[in-house]
C-alpha cells in the first residue's frame, strides 16, 4: 500500500533550469552543451580560464585571434617590446622601413653625414651628394661613361649620338670630310721631281655658296669648307683654333699647330725655292707641316708647307733650349729645330754615330760624301762661318738641296 503524506512545507521543482559546467578543468562536458572546460562560457569567470581579451606582445601566440602575432599585431604598436621604426636607421645593416633599400642605399639616408660621400653615383636614381641633381643631370657625372653621349660617326649610317639625325644630317658632321665636297686642285709643282705643294687657300670657285676651297690638317685633299659667319678673319701668326675648323684665317693662311708657339696660329702657305716665300717680320721659315693628296682620285702627294718661326735656333743649339736641352735640326733641313734633352754622353766630333741626338750641340749625325757610315758633322749655314778642318783636311758647307737652310761641313 502506498501512502502520501502532505505537510505544510511544499517542495517546488524548476524543471526549466539548465545544467551548468561545474568543473572547468576536468576535460569533461559536465552540462552536455558540447563545450568542455574553458571553452564553455560557464567557465569564463573561473580562475582556471582567465581569458585574455588583447594580444600578448612577446609570447609568439595570436592571443586575440585576429591573425597577427606579437609585434605584427597593431595592438602592440605602443608596446615597449615592439617599438616600430618608421624610418631607415642608416648604419645597422637592416631594411628598417621595408622599402627594399638598406642603410645608405635608402633615399631616406641621403643627407645623413655617414652616407653623404660628396660624390654622385651616376646610375642609381639617387641624389647621392644632396645637391638635388640626380645621376647624369649632376655635373659630377659629366665624364662618367654612363652619361657621355657618343659622338656622331659621319659615314656609318647610324644615329650614334641618338639625336634623331644620321651622318651628314647631323650638325656635328658639317665639317667632316665625309660630308664635304672635294674642290679644285690647288697643288703646284715646286720644280723638284715628285714634289708638289699647295699655294692657295680660300678659293671660292668650284664650291657651293658660303663655302671655300681649302686644305686643313687631317684632310686627305682640298675640300669645300663652310665659311665662318660673324667672325673677323685673322692675319699672319694670329691665334686661331680648331673649334671653328681653322677657317677664321685670312686668304693665303692656314690655321695649324705651331711648334714654336705651342698653339694654333694662322700660318702663311709657302714653298721653298719658289715665289711663295715667308715674311721676314717676324722671321719665319718654310717648313713641311703635313702631307695630303691633290684630290680624291689624284695620286699626287703634295706637301703642305707653312711659314713658322723655328722651334729653336739650330745655330744656337747650346743656348736656345735652356741648360738641360739642346736644339736638334729637323731632318728636312728647311731650318726648323726642336728641343731634345741634352745627351749626357755625346759622341765625339767626327766619330761614328747612330742618330741625330747622338752628337753634341751644334753637330748632327750624317753620312758624308766620302764616308761609308754616318759620323758627327758640324752644322753650317750657307754663306756663314767657314767650316773647320778635320785631320788637316779642309771641309766646306755642303747642302743636299739648294733650298736647304743648313748643311754639314764635309770634305
């Protein structure tokens, strides 16, 4: 028999109350919600599950689950463990600002004393010396191979200097022989077999307007050169220059290098033994300056004779070149001389020799008319002082050519 007792105290059961996770460290889902221990919200306040709400900046863990760990997390920007550098540190070997450039290679460091070498590096797209001019724009790079524009070659069919103009179209080629027309034959015969010379320059016939027929050093034959505009023509022995193509000299003169003056001068054309002589004020003599052909299809080789003062006085060989040099005559015997270092052990007078610089000052190594080899002979001037005798035999001044300015004392 079943008895029920009812008292004045009633028991109320709340069948809607849900179970809770009561143990937060037993690896068991105590309340059956499929969440175990600290993964269950019921354990949020448990001392075993003190959940961090921000990033810990030095534990190599993504504490806040945002995909960024430690100092890569923006939450750690102000952390003393993650004092993020906003610019390049110029000397630590690290790309601090992450732009691909390290230390002095980084533009941020260009004005730092440790990185400012004072020299522009001509090809790194950086203003290395801090003058606000980069690479080839900087005058420091004017001679750098990366910044030198190639000159135009005037006959190769290419735009060498990349200015859009090829060969003779380019203004740089305006006086190049490849772009000039040959002109009339200016060569004349000197009267000596196979010897010709140029007697005239600046002839205007046979040339286009504003051009003159001339010959200049480096050319193979006379060409029509453009006339220099707006420049006064210079007289004999006046200075000139190759920058204007040597065409600022008066008619009958040529801009050429003077061995005496060591500069370009307007030198008169001449030819030894002809009516084309040299002025005597100042005293000049006729020398071969260079050789050229009479024309593009002409086999004649003409000498270009020009009047110039001697490089030194061969008749004052001991004094005209100072104390350490001596004056050696030019081999063509037209009177020119050049200073050479003095031979400390010269060959004795009349003794065998091998070259012009072997003999003492005032003597020259030449083969006499009765000799089998060259010996040191005194230099003489036609109509000058008498020659000395050798071994009791008288000598006289002999010239190889009647136009010679000097000869040798020979028996």
